[in-house]
C-alpha cells in the first residue's frame, strides 16, 4: 500500500474518533521541550481572562448533552466526579491553562444562561468537540463561527476594553478538518492534494488569529498538531509501544506550515504580536518518554503502556461511553484511570494532559512574564 493510501485510511479513522470533537517587536514562539515541575500559580497571572476556541481538546461543556460521549459515564470520573462535557476522565488543556493563569476555567458558551454572571469574569469557552477550522461532519460551529459568537458577546458589552487588554485566547486544532476533507471527497489520490489542504487550513487558522487579535485580545496560545501516529488506533499493532512515522508526517507538515505562516504574519505586522505555539507534538512525545523513564527507574505510579487507552469499547462496534438499548455499559475501563495517558482512543486523560502541560509550563512562564 502506498504512503498516501495509508494516510487516507488513518485520517478517515481520525474523523470517526474525533466525533466522540505599536512596536516593531514580535513574539511568535515555539514552546521547547523542557520540563518545569512548578505547579504553583503565580499571583500576577490572576488578572487574565481566557477565551477558548477549537475542538474536543479544549471543550469543557459546549457539545450537546444528548449526543456527545463527553456527557456520558465514565467521562468525568476523576474530575468533577461525573460527566460534565469534557472529553476526558477529568481536566483538559483549557483547565490547565486557566489554572496556570490563576483563574477558574472559563464558562462554556452554551451554558452562559445557566450560570451566575460573576462566573463570566474568567472569560468564556467557545470550543465545540468534533469541530475544525472549516466545517466538519459534526454539526457544530466551526472556528470562524465560534469567533463570531465571541464578537456578539463583545457587542453586548459583557467584557470591557480593559478586560481584553489582559486577555488570552487558546486556539485548539486537533485534526478534525483532515478527516472531514477526506470524507467529503477531497483530493486523496496524492500527497500534494493533502498538503494543499493543510496549507488552506493554516491560512484560515492564521486569519482566525488575526481576527481574534483585531477584537482586542492581547495574547494567543495556538496548538500545534499532536503526533497523529501516536494515537492509540495506530499504536495498537505494536502493543501500544511505537508511534507510526507515516502518520506523524502529517503532523510534521502541518506544524511546519504553521510556523512558516506565523513568521509571514510577523513580517507583515507593524505591532507586537504575542502568539505562542503550544507544541503538542513534542510535548506528547516528551510525556511518553517521561512515563517510560518512571517505569525503568522503578516508579510504579504510572501504567506500563503509556500509549494504551484506558477506556475502550468491548468490541469494534462500541467505544468509551457506549451503552446498549437496555442501559448496559459496553465499554471496558482500566484499573487506574487516574494514571493513564490516553483516556479513550483519541483524547488524553487528566494525567495525560498534566504530563503534556508540564512539558509546556516553563516556556509559558517566559511568554507571560
């Protein structure tokens, strides 16, 4: 099988899985791979407001309760102790960044009518699981529409210009666009078509960030694409021990173009641009290595297979959170969910996100100093 055919199969699988989501100085930074084990929040970050855009890696409760797996057991089993709309057993990337900034996790946009207005002071989360930069197979708002929601909120004067001057945007892109592109009959006969589509994703992503900045947000943290070849469906053949470079090459190209386009944005700007790339690709790999090091040194606080998912369906017809018509669960849960890296077949667990964020923390301190 040729390389592009293998990638097409892989990306189609991803689509299914992700459904279950005035100065001249410029700062566009790529977070390095260093660890910083300081877990304490610095008080001078407490003034920030966080606005979140993207997909299931950042969604904290926008997906529909009647259809999304994130609202079904055993999701949320570690935090907050019940399903709450997060695609994990507990906290996700948004929660860790909010904690780092010294604030509570921002209210999901879909829940603003049911919360106390005092909760809005931390910002707002517009991310919807299963969505992308463009429209996907998930009938939820894409990133451009999410930004329009943000714009409408600003028009209602829920946030002042002063609020925006101390605000941060998290922009998450985990790969849903690729699966949708292939499912809709995109040019999957050669790598050139896929790479052209990647470029269009990044072009729109950069335009989205430009728009967010124009609305008054001062700083943006945008995710690089995670190592797709390290997702559980594609490490299963090696007993969840080895990533597949063929699939990781998609992430490599995506992240390369992201850096290039951000540099172009730098060159075109006459103002300071505070944009940091959250390097999920290297931080995932760093987390895997860290877990393996703990294993080799006799630390039993983690699982033997860091890339093995904790929650899976009992067969191929089912997935984490599946129940039959009689309400019987059709999934299997690992013994220690709080110690896994992957929660399900695509999303990190709370422990996984903690490990990833540990690999990002030191450079985030530099970015926000």
